[in-house]
C-alpha cells in the first residue's frame, strides 16, 4: 500500500473516525476543526464521542506520529494529497440539506491546496454537490470526488475497518482510483462511478433503511390489531435473503443524525426535478405517526397524561451512543410533556439537564412513584434491572417496552403489566 498524506476537515463522528482509521492503515493524517477547544482536547487524547475503539485508535495514531490535529482547514491541507470534507450538512429550510459548512471550507482552502490534490466529499450531500464544490474551488489542477460514508453510530470504527463496500465517484476515473486505493487494505468490494451516482448511493441506501423501519412499525400495529406476534413475523421474514434480518425491529420511530435529514433531502431533491417521491414522504409520515402511537399507548395505560408521572428509560437515539440528535425517545418525551406528563428520565450516557424532564443518575430513581414506565432506548442494562424492585418503587404497574427489549416473564413475575409493540399484552398471573 502506498502511504498518502491526508487531510480530514471536521472531527465529528465521521471525520474523527475517518482520520483515526486511515492513520491506523498507515497513512499520515492531519485532522482539522474550527473548534479550538475540541482540537486542544484531541491533542491531549481526549475523545468526547462515544464510539467503541475510537479512543484507542486516536491514541495509537498520536503515539505513532501518523495522526495530528490542527485548528482551521487551511492549516491541514497545504501538504495533502487527498482532502476529506467531513462536515455537517444539517436539514435546512424546507428540508433541503444545508451546505453552508461545505461551501465555506471549499472557499477557505481553495488557494492553499497543492496542485494534483483530490478533494473528497465524505459528508452526505445532494446530487450535484461535487460539481458545485469544483466550481467553488476553481482549480483545474484539483479533482473533486465523492466517497459517501456508511458508518453506524455505536459501531463506526468496526464499520470503517470492515465495510460492506467502498463507493467512490468522480468525473475523473483516475481521481476515483486514487481515492479507492486508500482503502485497498480493507479488502472490500469497490464501486467506482461518477460523482452524481456516488452521491445518490448514500441517499438511496438511507431512505431504503428508513422505509424498512417504517414498514416494520406499520406491521407491528397490524399485528396488535389482528392477534399476531411481530417477533415471529419478522423472524419469518428475515430468513428470506431478499429481505434480510437487519432493520426489522419495531421501535418508537427512527432518528439520529442521518435518516431524518436524508429522507427530507431526498424528497426535496425529487421535487426539484418534478418527481413526487410519495414513498419516501409516506415513510416520514409513518415515522411521525409511530411516535404519536407510543404516546397513545401510554395515555391509555394511565388514563390521562395530565399530571401523570412517567419514568423514561433511555434518551439516546439508540443504544451504544450518547447522540441525542433527532432521537425518537426525545420526540416521544416531548409529546408526553406537551400533554402535561411529569417525566423523570435515565440514560447511562446522558447526564445533562434537558428541557421538559428531570434527568436522574439511576434507573431506579427514574421509576420511583411512576404511574407508568416507558423504555425508549434498548440499553442492555435495562434487561438486567431488578424488576421486583422496580415494581415496588412504582405507583402504577404498567411498563411500555417500545423496543421489545425486555424479558416478559421477568416482568410478569414482578407483577408488572408489559405492553410491547406488535405482540400480545403480557399481564402477571395473579392479575388474570
């Protein structure tokens, strides 16, 4: 493998993981960020992102001299052969992706890029962004490519080092090959294509996953009404290789840093070329409905939400991360609070105050005097709770498990009434 000099602009989930992993492959990497405090912390080996293996990779990169951190993109790129843009593209007005950070960095670095460099958009960006970045750079001696990331929060390092595929798109085949060669050691199938197709791959994949999640939530609702068990249904579906087992677990809705903004961006991209992508719009609508359906279940359990004390287990958008961005748990909590519920919440990785609820440092503190308990994030430790102790601490007896994560028999033995999604209501033997 040829060792390359690489600059990574942005040190969020994608940028820091990309930089640390590329350094672990032997490349020399300089990561840049505008946040001076974050850069100082990273130089000291302090990683604020909860990602298994990331702290160790950053430490290894720093000690080997292959990984460095600087403030400002201009200070990272002068010697770089390849520059990765790993910048936020949040949902902007009307649902379109906000490219402000990408465009700002392109302007910042255009006059300090070395001749022959390749600028790579790793951020999730609308189709046509690579062409726009090339125009902003205004450098005929610099190529622009797209290399979308497929990293799951909570397993980002593993996903980078064990990818299903590498996708690289550029209007210059040589530039695409240069970027693809960075990942040769990973041994993954590589798709080399044009920039527009590579940009579309990420949106197409994420929207498909969102549709799969909304679909299984709708199936779960039907199962409840028709007397079927969604767990058995999804197991039967998952054996079909055309469908697969992943993303077939019902929940309180999907969220996180990618799916919400990417589905909205796909709808806006389609509208821009006069295509009514009703399938993706329905996916978004179904997700909003699922959050409201969870609230309806809590309301039916306690009678009225006004003044009801609700214990909330889990706030992060999924287990294994401390990310609250577009968390369905927070969306459900906000709806409960809007109807007057008093919320006491616990999450093992969230300790800061949040509007509309009291955040405590123990799951048992969260359930104390609760009229009902709602599990919203599938942290493993919740399965191991002493449910007899939970039952004695609660005022009511209802537990709504929106992830089908808990052991029904354990809760029944504790005298608790368990509501899941898409499965039969479980009540303790003494209540039958």
